[in-house]
């Protein structure tokens, strides 16, 4: 007898057919009783009945970590039953279940059921093949891929009735294995048992028929009483069933919400495809699926993960590339198509980024690979150093074009590469190769000074310390040091400059210092960064040497930092030298060496580039912040476009083809960030409008262009530009709105005077007039239908009819005290006014028809960031400084919903009745809520909804349109992701 908790664990994909077969198999196994004859005549395993079968839909408890209960169930199961369909091999979770069970119990206890498709399409790889070690006659060991024939029951059928019939028949195959008895014996005994039952039932029926007449009169007497009892039991059962169903539904909803949270965490580190698959496993299969609850959190998570509304404006983590251990270094080729990475175990990886494919892998045996040992030559070749060799590999043709044996361990070598040459050097030798021919064109070998290399290393007084090829390929520089045994005497460094066209020496120069930080060669100049530790001030010095004469051109002794990197900025639009030192950047004049600019940033510098404008640099810092530095004005502007939700800190950022690769401490994954663009996002104009308005009937939409001060008007059905109106005289964004019948666009501007313009949408003519009553008004806005302008002054609230110019007023003495205040807002339905009363620590909402307070909200007014009314409903939104939002119903006088993950700097809230959706919009972000105020979508760069196209207008570097996805569209996009 086994001590396992479960007789079997059923693994299946949670789709309709798979779930049906799993349920029926479970029922067949648990309801089966072993025939007595089999028990008597077979030793078997002592098992008499299948007591319990684990199927995760029923057995799995709610948990934040789903792997724990599943692993326990697998550990405590004697057999694994796999429901095989073409969908099963696609499931990550089913694969993990099979792998885990085989690791725990072996393959002999894995049983397969073919429910749909052909075996080669439906059986998982683990059941079809197995790798085994085979000892060959010569004693060597070879790994072979063995073909397996899994024990399988075939229950396929044309319909469910046929499938159910086959399940009843084929279940005996599974049972024979589980009871450890002969299948043929079990089938024969099963038939005999069935025949005995039929004979027994027939005999019993005859006896019952004889007795029926005797007792029938008694049954009539009891029917009414039993009917009453059954009705009572039925009602109790229905009530109990409803409670169970409600608890089950709630459990599924909570589980789906937790999966959504886990999926977002995966997406945050670039595993978007895995995250989408996780959600597809738990979300309803369609809008008509009533077996699985719809959870808004999952809908929102899937929308964000798919990036269907992305306009390429923000960086998003879209993929990951893995190493075997912690990433130590990475770089890309000039096109950004290929990624080269090394890890702390000395493994080197080459990825094709666009195809998400590992092209090449090599073991260098050099721990903590860095830029000294690996890199790209061009878009076809790479180089790397191993423990014993130096290799140049052509990854396009998949061939080694150079493989050179090293005299010393590979950790002692460094590489310098330019367009035409590559130099390999250590402390004792240098070799330079021409990249076209792979011929050695220059070499130095100091090992001949001693008979044994180990003696040379121990006793040498002169070592090669560094070398560099100039970017223009004209010069090769190397330098060596001569050390003194006296501690207070600095070593002397000798620099040799060679002309690469002849490989003849141009000049030599000596520098006495503690050590050399960095060297650069360009335009006939050698730039050397040094550090003098014996100097009382620990001097950091930059020197410029003429490579033809060896003479000192200039030096800078004003530095206070070590030099990490030096760049010559000619390619970046200025003849300067940029020095990177930890968190500091310093710019020197390349002709004089004088310090031009300097700035210390908030975190370590990870990546530096330049903008087209001279003197502007783009800088990535270790906290993921993107900074634009104007070196002429010592000005910085930060953009947090990179959001990394990881436990480790950034150690490297590399740019490639408009995307970024990010590695983190103690992490073996490289996260790939791109400016993601949704598949169906379409650009409709080059202009990025500051404000957009849509007519109530959807016939038109209009946007204000801050660059031209034009209000452009478009056809709401095809986005064709119809008119363009120039707003004269002022660069402040005007207030504008469509009049409800879409015959006019009304525009207004409040300043020293109020100007209003009516634009006729039928013929393009305009009418303009001034509203003297609204001069110095506190605020100017339009009613929801666009027929009236609302403005407030100390005298009261003013309403202006936009078609007639008629002005009406609510006098100030009828309104609450201090109504004329910047903390006062007006509903665009002209019905309410809300006032932030700091003295009473409350928000007061007044009815403008009765002038009476309709609702008062007690609140910490110091924490309130904004209040506004929802257009087309009676709701009030309160935004707090921590981005929490609260939504109140004025009619009910109560809080409807608190959004902890709300929105900041809100600009408007409106309701779409036909969609039963609320929209809360800020400058860059909009959240979409359902009628119950749960977040459905979280959209960046949202501008407006176009009802006639059922589409969103989005901003970015231009204006874009994308169809609004319904639930079925979303699921289809996820399945094709």
C-alpha cells in the first residue's frame, strides 16, 4: 500500500475540452470499484479503490505563490495523468508539472490520455523523448535521444458523447496500471461483473414487480408528505449551492487578481510574453465565457502588458536575454542588432536582438568578463580572449577567422580595436593584426629577456602597461613602466607613438607619476590622464602631447577626480574633451586644456551620448533617470522614462538602435527596453496637440497646436483636416468647445479682456465679440454642451450664451462665502459649485439652483491636490497629493470609490454612457473605469475618445489613433502576442 495523499494528479490545459476530459476521468477513477475476482486472484499492490485524484481547479487553495501547493500535490501523488491536446505543449505550467513529477517519481508513473489531435502534436516533448548516457566500446560516454512510447489511452471522438463513451472504455487502461493488474484480466472481470449485475437487477426487478402491488397503496399515502419534505430539502440545497458558488466565484476572482499582479511584475522585467500567457490561463476565454469571472485588474494588466495603446513615447521593458550567472559586461554592435554579453562564470553569449535568438556561446574560463576581453569589430565579427587563446569569430559565416595561442593566462591580456587593426597586449608582449587579412603587422615580445616566463613575471623591472589604436587608425600608442624598489620614488612611464602606415616610431615621451588613468589619441594629439599619489594634494593631471614631436601642448592640474573614461567630442558637434568620473562630467577645451564646464549628477553615470544641438548631452544615471545636460548653461533636465521595478541597482546601460539594454547587480538577466508601439496604432498627423476636444455627436474633433497657435478641425469619421483657425495675439492655450448641435466651435480666452470666437463648421466663417462683463474673470470654461461660457468674478458667477452673447449672473451674495477663490470649481452641467473650505477642513458642494449646501466632505484640506466635477454625471473627484483619488456621489452624498492607484494632476473626468465607462485624464496618463469604478485600462498619452470610430486619439511625438479594444479583441491580441 502507498502512503501517498493522492492516487493521481491530473495535468491539463484549462480550455473547454481539456477541462471536460479531466473532470470525466477524475469521476471515472474515483467511482470505480475493483471487481472482487480480481482482488482474490491477483497480488496487485493491495489497492482496492482509487480514493482521491488531484485536479487543481477543485483542489488548489488560494495562495499568492501557486507553485507551493502544486509542488506538494505532485510530491504526494502516486501517478501523473496528462490530458494531451495540441494546446498542452504550449502551457509553461503543464511542462513544469510534468518535469517536476518525473524528477520526483520517474517516468514509469506518468500516464497519458490523447483527447484531441495527433500524438506528435499533442504529446509533450518530455513523454516522447529522453536523453540517456550510453557507454561506447571505447569507454567514452555518449548522450543519445531515445524515442519513447508513452502509455496512453485514446479517448478522441467526434463529439462529447463519443468522447465520454471512449473515456468509460479506456479508463480501464489507466486503472490496470494504477491497481498493478493485467489489463485483459481487468477487462474480462469487468465484463463478468457487469453481466452479474444485469442478471441481479433483472431478478430483483421481477421480485419488485410482484411486491409492487402489495405496497403501492402504502406509497400513495406517503407521496404528499414526501413531496413536502423534498420541497424543503430542495430549497435548502439551492441556498447552500448558491453560497458555495459565491465562495468559489470569489476565490477564482481573488486568484485571478493575484495572477494579474504577478504578471505585471514579470512584465516589469521584460518577460511580457510569459506574463501574457499567465493571464490567458486564468482569464475568461471570451466575453461570452460565464465559467470564469471577469476581473478588471487582469484586464488592465493584459492591456498594459500587450502595449496596444503605446505610441513609442515611453521606454518599456519588452524582452530579456539570459546568462548562466550574474552579468558582468555587455555591449552591442554599431547597428544595435546584436548583443554580446559575458557573465561572472566566464561564459560569452551572442544574441540576435530582433529575432530573440542565441547565435553563439563560448566558455572563456575567465571569470568576470569585461570590456578588456570581449567586443565587436563590426557587424559581422567579434573578438574575445579565453584562458589560452585569442579568438576573432565571424558570426555571420559562423567561422573562426583567427585563433592565436597565448603565452600567459588570458586574464593578463587586453584588446584595442579600430577600423583597420586590432591589438592584443599583455605585460610582456604585443601583437597587432590587420583586420582585412588577419596578418600580424606588428609585434613586441619581451619574454626572450628570460628563459622562463615565470621568472620574467617575478623579476622584470619593465612591464607593458597599456596600448591603444587611435579611432582614425593612424596611430598606435603603447606605454611601459619602470618601477623602483624605493617606495617614495614614483615609476617612470615611457610612451611610444607609431605611425600605422609604416609602423615606424614617431616619438617617445616620459611621465613620472603613480599610475596612468586613461589615454586617448586623435588628430595628432595624445591625451594622458595621470594620478600622483605622493603629491600632498594627490594631483590628478591631464596632459596633451604632440605625437609628431613628443612635446607637451598643454596640461590641466585642476581636476579633483579619477578619470573613468575620456571622449573626444568632435563626433558630438564640439572640439572638446569629455571626462567621465563617477557621478561627475567635465568638459575641457581640446586646444588649451581649460575646463569649460563641470557638473555632478545624482547617481553614477551609465551611458553618455550627444544631441544634435551643440553642447547638449544625454546621460543615463544608475537610478534609471534620463538627463539632458546643457553644458554651456550648466543646466540639467531629468526625464524618468526608464522605470525598473527590480531589487538590484543598475550596473550598466547600453544603447542600441533606439533601444536600451540594462543589467542589474546580482542578476543574470539583461532587460531590453524599447520605445514600444502598439500594432494597430496609426499616425494621423505630425502635430502633437496640447488640447483636444470632440463634438458631442462625434462629427468633429479639434486640437490646439502650440507651435503655430492654430486650432485644427478634423472630420470625426475619417480624421481629414477640414479647417485651421489661427488664434491671434497670444500663445496661451484658449478654451474651446463644440456647441451641442455641432454647427459651431466656440473659442474663448480670458485675460485683461475676454475674447470669444464662433467658428461656423458649415462654411468656415467666424464671428468674434468681446465680453466686457468677464474682464479679469477668475476662470473661464464651457458648459458640457458648449452653449454657455461659465466664469467667476468677485461680483458673482457669469453665464454667457455663446450664440447670442446674452449674459446672466448669479450674484455673489447668494453664493457661499469666499466662493471667488482658486480652490473653487464649477460643474459643467451648471448645477453645482464645490468649495475647498480650509477653515472647516472640508469640501462644500452647493446647488446653484437652490443656493443650499448639498454635500459636505470632511477632509484634510492640506493634503488635497485638486477637485473637479465629472462631466455628464453627479460625481465629484478629489485628488490627493499622494495620487490617491476619491470619487463621491453628490446625489447619494457618499463615497463611491477610493483609488489608491489613482492619477495625479487631473485635468478632467467624464462619463461615456454608451460604454458605461468613466475616464480620468491628466497630461500623460488616463485611467478608464467601469461603472463600478474598477480600473479597466491605464493609457498613457490619451487625448480623447472618438465615438464615430470607436477609437482613441493618443499623443506622443505626433498624434495617433488606435481602435478601442473590447474584451474579445484583447484576448485575440494576447493569443497572437
